[in-house]
C-alpha cells in the first residue's frame, strides 16, 4: 500500500563513498513509523536525503504522491514535511511564543497563527505558563516541547522527529514519547528516527532497522522485537 512517504532504492554518497545503499521504506499515513539504527548506520544521511540537504545519487523519494528527489529543501518543507532536529535547536534568544511563530512562517493569517499557538499550548500546558520566557533559559525537556511545538505550527502532513531522546533524563524521555503518541492520535503522521529501541517500539506501528546503510529488518514492533539479530544488536 503506497504511503505518504515512499523511499525507493536510494543511494546517497559523500564524495564517492555510498553511505546509503539501496534503501527502500514506506511511511504509512496517520501512523508512527520508526527508523532504528546505531551511530553510523546511515540514519542522519537518510534524514538529509529526505529533506534535500544531501540529495540521493540514485533512487527516488516520493512524498504525498510527488517525486521530491531533486527538489530544493525549501520546496520539500513547503510540501508538508516538518523536521524536529536532533538536539532540539531552539532559538535561544527568542521567547517560547516567538519560537512557535517562526514555525508558522508560511502562514499569513494572524487568526490561524493564534489558533495554532492556542492548540500547541493546549498540548504543552507547561509552555503556556512560560510563553514569554526565553527559550535558551529553559530545561532540555521544555526546549524539546518548544521544538516539537514549532514543527507543528506549519500544520505538517509528516512530522520527522530526529533522536527526541538525545540528552534527556529517562523521565523526560518517557514524557516526550508520550507526547509523540498524543500528536499521532491527532492524525499527524510521524517518522521517528531513534536509537532508543524500547521506547520507540512501544509507540510505533511499524519499524525499519538501518545497518551500514542498508535496511536490515522491517516489520511490526512485535516482529522486530522477536528477531534475534535485532535483539542482539539493540536489547543487549
């Protein structure tokens, strides 16, 4: 079944060395699809390829029925992909509300922007209490909320979340994964790129495991957890 994001036989190289070698995967609409892999597996390169930052040298990337393989990044984003970058990367000298408004840069209607901010503050009540606080003075968990909220401000068709557990305490990791699940329950499709296999499989509908630039396994969370090679690599 065609998904909202289809990646077909993608090869992506830096200089002459292929990092991705024939990667194919499918992200189904309204579901959480996870991409698991250790450092150096090719996850970051695949994210960069999807966003047009490092275009593939071969293969195809189709988003919402349109071939975006050779599109510039700004057009891919405008088509409906929002990326929550690794390490959160808020604008530290802007307030919470100003950070959120940056996410709605495409929107011209103040009424729509205000409605979206109200919705984000409903999802993240902690941000409602801190909407005038400089983002750079907030905790890592709060900055993660700002980053996710900013991504939602453009009303994306696909939310690509890169390593949301990075640098957070176990309690905040669990909180963030619950937030991702709640966002998906609102109908937003999520591609979750992670190393934290336990939490990721707990909220995902389908998953792919990337190893040395290739898809090494795919299936439901139960199927992936049952595979001995996946257990050996990720469950210890």
